[in-house]
């Protein structure tokens, strides 16, 4: 069933506008032939793992699309010297200068990593990250010499440097490239519409959702009869490390067939994004276990089925978060565009006044909306008018979808 989300959190792909000689791929473990298992929390599509630093356990998001990051509070606690300061660009092309530090010892499970590089950022500046109560992010620069398996069903991560410690099925393997100063993992996936094509995508466990397409690639595929455009909108909904993306024009469209490894996904609807890269997110874990083998540069998807229909009911708009208020993001429905627009505040949902509740519970903990299909909304428009909307998730007409599955 389609999971209603109040906002689309698309976390943390970094570009470093700095000397190409600088790298975040620093630090290593002295352990050999190691194997450890780590249980994780799974909250609103975020993988939260325990990390031990200086004898204390902290909460980190596992984010393969990012480097290591620690909060300002944790930085002050461990009192490490800064190695450098570098300009960082998040997914929405917003830039800031961040300190880089070396963490003397960081423990995952029972494996100790020494002198790993990490960026320092005041995470609590971002309400969403504050709600997750995290202390940082574990990124691909730490994992670059390891193999990691993620099993959502068991909420278990297996971390090793020896592929013989895991069950690897060659038929499910894809070649993988590690790119950039933080060893981001990229694979090629295949599309089929009227024509066929392939695309290089980032495996990003910091992104919720199944797949997002960059605007750059969208413009290419739009003219290749590979996608079916459904509607367009001017707005914003993705939240990066440095805040919400700027208002922009995006498209919502159907991909008739996506093939990842030996698995075919049919009838997937997504939208274009301002991100530099197209990405696969954590929703892929709903359909199978994944293994990211940084050492041998292989990606595995051990799916429960060989063909999966992703046809789902959709809403006519995407809400998001601005200035700690739930607001309208992208409005897709032409009918809704006559009544609401980007930035209008949502003040009540199904009789629940958002001003009367804990916003963090609403955004991160409360699962009320995951299985609901009908919504009564009270919205305050930017001109001060208060309106009531009754909307529901709907399938698109059958003529849009791939019929023979």
C-alpha cells in the first residue's frame, strides 16, 4: 500500500567544491577477516544504528549517499582538532563551509575504525534531523573497505571484509563503481518503455522512497519514449542537509519497467528532482535484502520476487516542511491547483490541529497516515483564506499503466 508521507526527505548527497586532492576517504580498521551484526531501528525509512565513540553509544543514520557527519554537540564532546574546512553542497545545491575532523576511534558492532574523517554540522538546525534524535551519519567513506548487507525484515546489518561470510548469489550481482571523494556507490539500471535505455544511479540509504530521477536525466529520457509524463508542478518538497529546495518546476511521470539486477519493477510513478544524481532509496528494502560490496565493487539485490507491480494510489499534492510548519509542496492535480499552492499552511488533518500536537511525533513517530486513503484538510492559504479540502488517494486511469504483467 502507498505510504502517505507528509514530506519527502531526500537526505545528503554532497559535492565538494574544493581541491580535487582533498579526500574524505581517510581512516581504516586494523581488524582482518571481521564479521559483526548490528541491529537497527527503522523509523520513517531511516536506518538508525548504534555507534560507540569514547565509550558512549550514539544514534547515527546509515547513509551511503553521504560521508560521515557528526553533530556540533558531539564534536564539542570529543574535542577533536579540525583537519580542514571545505565547502559542501547538499542535494538542493545549497552551500556551506563545514569543518572536517578525524575521529580517533569509532565502533560499529565489534569493529573499530580509526581516524575516520567526518564533517561537522549543527544537525539540530534542521527540524527533521532534530526529530530523529540523531548524533550524526555513517557514510560510504567509512564503509569503503567493507561489505555491508541490510535485511529490513530482521532489522539487521551484517558488516564484514570477507565475502565468504555472506551468501552471495552471482545471478543477483551488478557491477558497482565508487565515485567521488567519499566513495559513493553507483550501479546501472535498465528502463523499458517504447524504447530501452540504462541509467547510472546512486545507492542512497539516506533517501526514503524507491527511486528518484535527476532533472538532467529526465530531460534525456523525456525525448526517448521511455517515460510517460502525467503532470507537472511548480513547488518544492525535498529537504536536504541545509534545508528545503528552492521552488522549481518538476514533473511526475510513469516508468513502465525498471530492471535492477534480475528483478523487474512495473508501473512505477515518481517525480524529477533538482539533485545531480538519480538515486535508489531505502524503499527497495521492501522488496528484498541488499548487499553493497565496496571491496569487490558489486551490488546485490536478493528480491523475494522476480517481477513486482508497483502500481499504487497517489495523492494530488506533496506536503513538506517550511519554518517548522507543514505546508503544501508540489501540487499535481489541476483541480487542486485552483484552490491551493506551494507554501500554503496545513493547519488541520482529519480533525487533528497541528498546532496542538508535538510536531516531531507527527513527522517522525506517528504512523496514522500510512494506511489512510481519505483526508479532510484545513488549509490556510498565503492570502489568509482558510479552506477545507476533502481528498483521497487514487489510481491513475488504467490506460496509463503497463497492462500485461
